[in-house]
């Protein structure tokens, strides 16, 4: 599995033509792949395993994590420049580290806040980048940027049309604590957002009325496929067919298989005598995910380390349209974070 997965995720199928609307020349900034990183965060972005595997598994369980609060703007721009996986015409694709918010409050260090500096670094001059598609703060993976408003608008219309037609454009990988009962299927659930005790939470709604729909309840839909199983966990491919905050995390919790590192919604899954059941979402406060001793041992983690486990949800693939109607679609890929790959290794998950 690891050899196959690494080959697939380490590359990126790129654009062979430039999208219409913006065809200016582009000065591409060379990305130093082997530069020595000054900060730990930059060093962690490299996903090369150590030859001393057992030592690495125990001593560096979360290699690849980003801590924006400890970074300067210049350091974050350098990290994002290293994270570029494709740059063609007005489009730039990043492999966003887990923990980096896309937007935030004024003064906060976010992806959007450093786009002017990143645009300059990539040779775009006055053509500032804007976000077309991005994974959330706790999710790692693909971010699609564009320096051309017309191209950005065209792609956003494509994503909207695909969503209405129930055609998936994004594929995520997740590691779940538990194995779904079915190897493949669809998860449907009406969801709503609630603000409780200073936190925004997503909760399912049973049999929503028309009034509920008008008040913000949304019928959500995701497709899942179990790719591999091992040690009571699963590597799952997820394709959201609707867009709603925390949709994939909530959907997997409803399947009694919360995403590994989900410290927000995993508390809704209870266990009695080895049998899992769903607890009332309204009565459960978010807390650190609790893993059993056998799983902690396989992951080489202490309970304290498990409380810091990052969310294992990665936006791996994006499907984009061809330039012309008859052109074949384009596929963009993002490598897995090193901590994600470590988890697959620990659990012995085999990619078929």
C-alpha cells in the first residue's frame, strides 16, 4: 500500500493550457525543495520517513503539524511557498497544512491574510491571489487559488453547478476510529448549526419541517467508500455532495466511526460492552477524543498525546473542468501529511 499511495499522492496532474480570461505571462518563483528550514513547523512539512522507524513513531508522533501562533508572517509565507504543488497560468494549488485557518478575525495570521505577500513571492506582481476552493482549518489538503477574477468566477460556477447536479468534485481521505458497517454507501442527514456555550456546533435534525429548512437546516449528503481496514480502524474515501460546516466529521460520527483526531464530535459516540451507539448531540459537550488502550498502543501514543491528535481528514483530490467543453477534466492531487502516513503505517492499513 505505502508504495502505491506515495506514488499517487506525491505528484500532481497539471494544467496543459492556460484558462481563458487571463493569459498574461507569469514569473514563476523557484521553490527550494531541499532548503534547511529554520523553524520546526517548516521542517515538519517534509514528509520523508526516518530509517529509524520505531524511534520516530514514538518520539515524533505529530510530525508535519503547523502552529500559526508561533510563526511570523514571513515564516508562514515561506511555508506556503514550499506547499505549492502546482502553478499554471493564473491558478496556484497549495497543499495546506492542518491547523492553518483560511480566514479569521482582523489581525489573525491566516491564509488569506498573507496572500498579498505570497502573490509577490510567486511572481504575480499586482495580480493578487484569491481563494477559489479550500479545506477548513482542521483539515489538511488542497487549496485552489487564482490571480484572475474571471477564472475564479468560472471555477466557482463550475463547483456550484456540480453541487446542484450531485456530481462530486472533491475527494477526501479520512482515518476513522471504527469500521463502517457497509463498505460503500451514502450518508444523508439534515444538519443545522447551533451556538452553545461559546462554540459553534453542528447537530443533526430529525424529520425537519419546512420551517426548519427556512431557518437554516440543510439536507446534507456524502458518499463514502472503505479503502482499507486494520486494527479496528478504516481508511475511508469521502466525497461530499453538499457543502456544510463539519459535514464529513458529523456524517462519520453518525456512522459510529468518528474521524481520528475529531475532538469535537467523537464524544457523540458511546460504547457499552463493546457496542457503539449514538448519544444525543444536544447533551454532549465536545472534549478530547478518547481512544482505547489497544489503539493507543498501536499508535504509540500516550493518553496525553492522544488528546493532541490532529484531525485525520485530508482533501486529497480535486476534479476541475477542461478548458473547452470537449476537453477531459483535470485532476489535482495533494500528498498526505507525514503524521497521516505515520498513522497508516502504525495501523497497518493496506491500500487496495
